[in-house]
């Protein structure tokens, strides 16, 4: 789980062009949207693409994505639960 | 047509140089565009992380307008207009997006798709500077000074605009040119402008199309 | 210099008809043009419904009597057909008789063909048919259309997302008002492409059903294709030719929403500004508007934003409004031109065309679109909205003559 979380943070930084943000700066349990990193709706969609690309899991709707993408932790839990 | 309009400032960005009102302000030779524009961002903006999500054309436009922003900082956003022209449209971003919908590597990127329209750079400029006036983006082979002059005059005379960001903004295959200027309506109170360049077809042509 | 701008001709091709008569009939019969694509070979062919024009490229060429072996983009072919109809409709025999300009708009340009080239080229740089790419540029469609009709006057291309062809009309009107042209053919064209279907799909704003603009359960838009052009003339030009104008372009306005690259502001500020400008420009009051042809894409975001703006500007006394995108699909860069033609048809035929697939009022609004057509109604002024990505919002006002 820790390894997954560490890599996830790196993947997020790369996919979202988060310049000057380091993996250790991202709080695993903090909300990613609105507060925290302040990501927006397009970032959410890009994360959905990331999860499919790097982890092979498809999220079907924006609504489904909202809950999964709450924090790095919830994303990690989702990946572990759904990885084939 | 209008003799109370002036070109109050101009900015040209090309070949890793930034020139404002004919003075070289910034240079970053022998580095690729993305390094050059990032360094320009660090120097002139540095507090707008959304910059890093933008495509090449939008980054170019944002930096160029930043260098002109003193001219409209205190103006009501509804009274500022934007008129831009280029020949490559959003082809640079289009190519990037195409690469994400290739059969063997099919992962369409939403953040790239967002930039596959030439006027998104105007959107980014307006979001950053809270500009709510009229905007338009023309695609043509060259900057037609006569046509744009007439468009801008009409903006000022009929559309409640008193300041406009106007010019050429193009990016394709790492070849780029931003040549923008600010057009302003002047009144008796503004006579402290040192170099008042009247807004005429000839002066617009000289400002936008001149060679470095 | 309060010059008036009149419309003397209209031309259209869309998923609900290949010309004005067919489109009018479809609108009157409340037909939808949304289907699963027959011509576009997308992986989403049977998943994502679209507003596809029923003719193939070959059939379009046949109608245009194009015998050349040149590759034309579908965007250009659609544009040529609609311009051809507009010119006939306006009784223009010699296009260069008066100072005539062409302002055309597109977002897709020749992408429908370039993407065919790219698929082969990306994997093997020796493959791919070069003939597919020389039609790529947005400006190319405008030039080919101008050349086809042997137009010698000024031409230019506008590309501002979904407000593109509404902006063409606005700029065309300005050319006339400033004495720079006596006649302007203005509008736009866009063809379906894999590029746009995939792009919109990745933004998750496409519906997998027939779209339901302004409905509480709406879940996205249907992309469409087509072209719509109007011929505008100065008062003098109309008088000289002895023609009857079919409508007047009374006002227009453009404003920037300045909120997000692709989403509209939650309170519809940009939409409000654009409509307000147009109404002021027309020198009328909001209560002089009899019908609003809304942008109404059917996305949760647009319809809420636009709905709130409508309530605001009309002070909750909102006139009849409908989204004809429920029938044609969202024709992107062509939508302003196509909906201009539809607005004029409403005036001419005294009909408010319905918003299809509506059944449930949006909980945030106090208004509903007209879901049944209204006939035999005097329509003096129509407000037509086109709101584009990048926050580029344009509103046009067409009036009866």
C-alpha cells in the first residue's frame, strides 16, 4: 500500500503538470479537490485517464470518479480493491 | 476614422527573446521553448500554477499579456476587448491530442483536448485578468492590418470598449511569435504618455509586423 | 451611422435536412436527426449518438457537381452546399456585382481527413495519403468555398469554438455598418470527426442517449455536423436590387465569461453580459424578445448557467425558449450559423420550434423550455445564443421586417 501511494503521488504530479510539487508535499489523506492541491474538473478527468492507463481500471462516470478521487488514500484503496 | 486611439505598449516574443516597446527585456538562448517560457514565467509571474497546465500557445499568450498588463490593470474588465489572429490555429495542441488517440496507445487526454481551439488562450488571459469584454480569434495567413484596424475601431466606437489587447499569436513546430499591443482610448487627462503612437493602419502594421 | 443590416438569403444542411425546406419540415414535425453514425468509423459508433448529415461525401460532391479529383474535407463540402443555397435564396447571380465578403467559421476544418492520414503516418512515416492533409487548415475551407463561387471580395475565417459562426455573422454585420462591404455571406461549417468525438467523450460531456436540454435528468450533449450561412446586405444594396429582405439583424453582443476553459460560470455571468449587450445594441428592451433559441447543449453545466442568466436578464419573465440542438445535435462551430437560419425560419413561419426530449423542470430554475411547438404566433424579435469554450459568448438578435 505504501509503495502504491508513493508511486501514485509521483504519477499524479506528472499527469497533472504540478510543477514544484514534490511527492512528500502531498498529504495522503487530504482532499485533492477544492482545498488541498486545489485541483479542478479537468484534473479529475485526467486522473480518471491515469487510473486506466497505469492501473488498468476504468471509471465509467464523473460521479463515480468524485468519490474515488477524494484523496490519494481513497484512490489507492480503489485500485487495490479493483485490480485484476 | 478615430483619432483618439493610441498604441500604448507592445510586446514581441520570438526566438527566445522578449522585447517590450522595442527594448530587449529578456533572453534565454540555446534552450528549448519549454525551458525559455518557464524561465520567463518565473521572472514575470511566478504565482500562477495554472500556467503549467496550459499548452504552448496559451503559455505564450499569457506571458506576452503579462508584460502588457500594467496598461489595463485599473480598467473595468467589461471594457477590455481582445482580438487575436494566427495562421496555425491550435495545430500544436491538436497534434499533441492526436497522439493520445492512436489505436495502440488510446488514452484521450482531456487536459490536452481543452486546448484544441485557438481561442482558449483568450479564455486563459481573460480568466487571469478578469476580462469580460468582447473577444475574437481570426485564422488567416497573415496579420491583415486594415481588417483588424477596422474591427478594433468598431469595438471602441460601438461596443463600450476603451482598451484592447490586439495582435498575432502563433505557435507551430517550435516556431513561435507573439506580437501583441495595447490599444487605448485617450482623453485630455492622459497626456502624460511619453511616446504616443497614434492608432492607424500603418502604425498597427509597423507594430505587429515589423522584423526584429 | 446607424446602418441597418438585412438578411436576403439563408442556406443550411444538418442532420435534420439537407436544405432549408427539409430542415423546416423536420422542425415542424418535431423530428430528431440524432442517430448512431453511419459514415464515421469510430469505436463509439454504436454507443454515442450523433447528429450526422445523411449524405456521404460522394453524395455531397454529386449535389455540388464537383467533378474534380481533389480531396475536399467534409467540412468544406457541407459549407459549399449551404453557401450555394444561401446565394440562390438571395437571388445572387453575380457574386461580385457588389462588394461582397465571405466570413466563414469552423473548428474542425479538415481534421476529418487529416486524422485518416495520421493514423497510418504515426506508426510508419512512409505511410499515409498526403492528399488527406492539404485540406487541414481552418482557413482552407473558407478559401475553397470562396474560389468555388469565384468570390473576389474579402474573406476570413473565425475560430472561437461554439460561438464561431455567430461571431462570423457579427463581424459580417460590422463590415456592412462600416461601409467595408455591401454584402456579406456569413456563417460556419463543421463535420463530425473522430478527433472531436474522442475529445468531448474524454471531457465526459457526451450523452449516450438523445440529449435532453434543460431537463432535470439531462446528462450531456450529442455532437452534430452541418453548415449554416446567411447573406446580409446593407439597406442600399437591398434597395438597389429591388429584393425583399427576409429578416433584419437588429443587434449582437459578445462577452467573455472568464471562468474556465471549458465550463461556464455557475451564475451565467458571461451569458448574461452577452445577451445584455445584444439587447442594448438592438435598442430594444428584454420584453421585446418573443423567442430565445438557446445554446442549450444539454450538459448539466451549460443549461444551468444559461438558465440562470435567462432568468436574470428577463427578470423572471422569460419568453418562449427552446433548444433546437435537441433535434440537430450540437454542431460546434456551425451552430451559430445553423441556429441563425432556424431563428429566421421561426420568424418567417410564425412558429416557435420545440425543445425535444423535455419532461422535467430543472430544480434550480423557475422556467421550462417550450416542449411543444407553438404555431401562428407573431414573432418580432428572436434572441439566438452561442456560447463557446474559452468563455466566448455571443448573442444575436434577428427581427421581422
